[in-house]
């Protein structure tokens, strides 16, 4: 009924449909950035105070990329936010914060633990465990390293080794952390 009405009114004709089907669609060439640093899209600023704080920290880190305390603080915040929001992009932001040390064979201990966490998240379990073993060899009292090691081993289906890491953690952390 609608097609008859449209045909009678001149808004719809079989000839127009045939012509549109025969004409080739116009395709634009894909846009390829010329520089990895080129900004493709700028999202509006968030009204969220936490996001504004992260933006300020990120700007500070851009000005002082070798500031270890700032980089690890920002990476921890991003990892935490990624867990809360179930958004893996924050892990990439965390890795970017740690970039000056990311490929270092012997980075500072706090970078190794964060790098292991990010590697575990990407299922690079071998590299994550290597980082954690290096941390624990230097500091057997690093509770975060024991906890992260337990998580990696559990995910790998190695519950006995994970339980051993939890036992070591029990000596360092509260019962709530250990039970978790």
C-alpha cells in the first residue's frame, strides 16, 4: 500500500530504484595517519573529578617522563580504573606511563611488579612470572609480587604453586588479603 502511494505521488519509482542499484557507491580512500603521535579524535573533557586528576597527572608525566614515582602512581591508578570499569584501554595507558622502563632488562622493582600485572592481563604469563621471580629474589617480602604470582599461577592451572605463594603472602599481609 505504501509503495503504491509513493509511486502515485512520484516519490518512489521503479526506475529510480533500478538506477540507484546500478550506480556504484562512492568510496573514499581510507585515512591513514602519517605519524604515530597524530591525534585522530579529541573526546570532550570529562566532568569527572577523577578523570581530571588523571589528565593532570598524565600532563605532568609528559613534562617529566623519567619521574618514577609519578609514572608508577599513574600506572597503578590506570590499572585500578581498568579493573573497575572493565576497560582494557586503561592497561595500555598504564603501559605508556611505564614506557621509559618497559623494555629495560632490570627496571626498578615497582615497575617490574606493575609490568608483571600488565603482562598477566595480556596472558603473557611467562614474562609476568619472570618479572615476579626477579622481584622476589631481590625482595622476598614484596607482598604485591607474591599476590600477583599467586594469581598468575592460579590462572595457569597451577593451584599448588599458587597456594605456596599465598602461604608466603600470609606472612606479610592481613588475613583478608590472603584469603582473597
